[in-house]
């Protein structure tokens, strides 16, 4: 009885887990069904007299009522007489609120720095930048990742239950073939679980810390040109692509030209010698 039941359990587990990975609703229901009725009974405290009509505990809030999880990014252009000093002040302001500096590229005339700051302090930091230099452009963007985070956490819960069930089946395996098959599936599920956990941590990190990119120059930075739509935009895009292709061909020809000249001289010499010998041969035959 043990071996057939074990194989049936492995097959059912693979089908259930695959179905759960296809949709968020399936993931939620699978995680809920994983709890047994006995555990549910043990977690319910006995009611005291007079509490028969007490209100039930509040259910988990739907996604629409949860606090929105936003990934915030900002880009600011500054004009300052001292680029290096301005970039240093930007980094100091970020570190003062618990942030840190990332990529930096600066010269005496122009520079840029990317810092990570707590999302709650982003607006204040952006507003304080006007004390460092003249703000010529400021953009703040937000991306709502609430649904992604909720979906990922639901998949993590389902995957954890799947891994635990596979471990139970692994302990019950009796043959080498069963052990090898279950171990392979367990390794696959564990890798998927770790990947989901890393994705969730990455999203949480982006939500907690906003990304601020500050560009500083001694002269105003020209704003990016808006993309042109329609026929005119497509024509200009195609024309630019054609110019780039021709420019690339010219560069290739220029790079190959020295080699062609070096190879052409010996070839021309050989051709000249062969033609001269042919003329000499014809002259001798005519004589």
C-alpha cells in the first residue's frame, strides 16, 4: 500500500502545484486548503458565556483597501558654480536621512549622482535641492507594485506548503528510484521558492528606498526632446537609422582600407609581372 499511495501523492502534488502557479486566485485557495480542519479547531478559543454573538475577527483586507506599495523615482537637474561641491552636498543629505550614494560620475563642468533615500523623505529631499543650486528640471514618478507584491507573497505561501509536502513524501520513500524522483522535484520547488523570495525582497527594497538621480552642471542642461509620433516621427526615426547605418559602413571601410592597400601592392606587382612575361612570349613567337 505504501508505494502506490506514494506515487499517487507525488503525481497529485505536481498537478496541484502547477495549477496553483497559473493564477493568483488558485494560489490563495491552495494555501488556505493546506490547513487541516483539526488545526483550525485547535486555533479557535472556546467562547465564554455571553460571547455567543461576539463579532468575528476582522478578515484580511482586500488589495484595494491595503496600503499601496509604491516604487518611487526622481530626476533633478541642477545648475551650480561648483559641481563637485554640489554633488557632495547631495550625498550628505541622502546619508543624513539614512540613505546612501550609488553610482557617481563627475567632472568640474558636469556630473551626476544616484542616491537611495527612504521613500517617505523623497519629496523633502527633492525640495531641499534648491538650496544647493538652481533647479532647472524636476520629475518624480511612482509605480504601484501592490498587486505584484501580493501575488508574489501568495505564491511563496503556496510554494512553501508544496515543499513541506514533498519533504514528507521524501521521508516515506522506500526505493532508490522514488528517492531520486522526489529529490529532483524537491530541488526544483526549493529553487522556485528561493527565486520568489528574492523577488519579494527586491520589491520591498525598492518600495522602502526611493531612487533619486541628480545631474549637476555649470550651465543649464538641455531638456530631453519629446518623442515625435505619427508619420513624421516614423520618417525621422527611419532617416536617423539610415544615417547611422551609412556611418557604420563608412567606419568599416576606413578600418579595412589600410589592409586593402597593403594587400593590393603585392597583387598589382604579380599581375604586372605576369602581363610582362606574356608580352615577351608573344614577341618571341612573332619573331
